[in-house]
C-alpha cells in the first residue's frame, strides 16, 4: 500500500460501471518523509476522505475489486484509509 | 489510474484472439497538471465513446482487460472513463505548500 495526499477530484460521467456513483480522488503519492514523490494516482474513495488529507492507497487489482465488491472490474487504485499519524525512524512525519 | 489525452486512433486487422471489435486509441499519459509525461501508449477503449482530443483516465496492467467484454485478452492499458472536469482542491494546495 502507498501513502498519498488528496489534492483534487475527477468528475466523469461516461465511465466503466464500477465507477458509477463513486468519488474519484486525485492523490499525490508521498514518500517516507511525507513529501510528494512526483507521481500521482486517480483513486476510488471508499472511506469518505477529503481535501488535503493523508490517505492509505491500495494499488492492486484483486484487492481493489474485493473492496468495491465487483468482479470483473477495471479498477486498481482505491483509498482504503485516512492516515492519522505516520512515524518513520522514531520521527513523526505526518 | 492516470490521466491521459487521446491523440489518435489505431487500426489493426490482424490481432490476437479476443481483440476483434476492440477499439484501439493512442493516448498520451499526463501528469496531474495535465502536462504530457512519458511516451504515448496504445490503449483499448473500455467505454466505447472516447475519441481524439478527449481527456480520459486509463488503467494499466492486468486490470486493463477487465474493462472489455471479454476479460481474458492481451491488453495492458484501457480507457475506463472520460473526464468532465479535474478539480484541484484549494486546501490541498495549501497543505502541499507547507514546508
């Protein structure tokens, strides 16, 4: 799993059935120091996370399909948690 | 999933079994500010409605084939939605600016 920060939303009317009625979040991927590593993911929100929050991102197809409860479904990145605190090497990062 | 811009179409009359009738499009992957990033790739159209010039989002790897009617096909990128709008959140931008 990856740690990300919600930086935006993506609005899409014409999409695969698995995305209908779901919120798509634009998330920067963070490195272990809590800074954006330059990459991003469009993720399906399953926890109701909001703007600017650090989140836990699952980027794997089988688990993503399990989370949304639909198969087959062309889905990979899913937000599965909101990060309250992140400590690396004894230092509080987030 | 990543943002991409459809830049062209591709026609192939000889294809692997299962890919008959699948529309293939050339897409340019974009970064989150919608600037081109990396090389263009060929993606299958999983929504059957995408066309050149449109902003879409694509799914990569094994999940791509799941966007198609026949899910056991050799495809590594698929368009799974057409983007109406990308809204950058202001509070997120502020959080990012923090040292």
